C-alpha cells in the first residue's frame, strides 16, 4: 500500500483521495495494547445473528481471541446494528449491474473454502463494502474434522441459515483454510494494517 501511495495516484485519478501514507497511524496500530470488538450475538463470538458460522470458523475466532487476551489486549462483544437490513440493501446494489463488482471480491465468510457453486452467504463481508470501511483478512488455521464437529443440536435461525449450516461436512471441509476479517474505521487503512500485524504476531507467539 505504501509504494502505491508514494506514486500520488490522486494526481492521475480524480476518484483517489489526496492522502499520503501516514506512518504515525500505522505505528499507532502496530504498537500498544488495544481493545478489539468481535461481532457477537447471544454471547456467541463470530455470530451476526443471521447465519451461524461453521465450527472451524468459530474455533478460529476463539483462537484469535485467546491469543489477543494472552498478549494483553482486551476483547469485547460487539452487537451489529441492523446487520440483516444492511446485507439485504447491499445485495440489491450489487445485483443492479449483475453483481459484477461482487464477483471480483474474495470475501471473508462464515465457512472455510467451499465447493464450486455452493456459496451461500455474503453478509459477513458485504456490509463492510456498504459502509465503505477498510478490512483485512488474516489466515488463522485449517479445518480439522476431528476438532470441528458439526453440532447436530443447533436450531437454525432461518431457511438460509439451515441451508448454510447443513452444507458443512467435516470430511469435505477437512484441511480447508480458516481466516478472520479485521475491520477498521473509514480512511484508517494504515492503522488497520498495524492492527493486523499485531494480531499476526499474537497468533504466532
């Protein structure tokens, strides 16, 4: 990102914001103890209240939370506001042109890598596009069929939740990558990159 901004793209593209790389913001994000909010519903970290993440994603989120707390950071629950409304709204915007921009986005999801043509839910990422917030993704672990057992007692929230959860097969997903999405405030990319490095360091500590 820094090399791109050093080329001062705003001089050539009127849609680019005149904002040089801010090293101080990057260092602020990279150093010091922080407070991280994790999306949560009914006390379940990682759940947006609409679609329950698959077991390996929930385990990956807990792994990150444990690493952050061990490193001295504070982790709190964050209840999303009108999340489903926002997801429905952005889907209408995306589909207005045949969803061409969405097809170019590699989204963070409530499941690890899926089978072709079996993608169910974009809500965990598309809302961030709607709000125009910066986001990064961090690889955490891999699906393990021995650890990531399907909860057969889970009562689905809606038809899409049922369809998404039933698609989870520990044998098929075994070995699939698991990552998290880190979201920052608008125009705070440097700070977010610093935070991303902090999480990466905490995970390997």
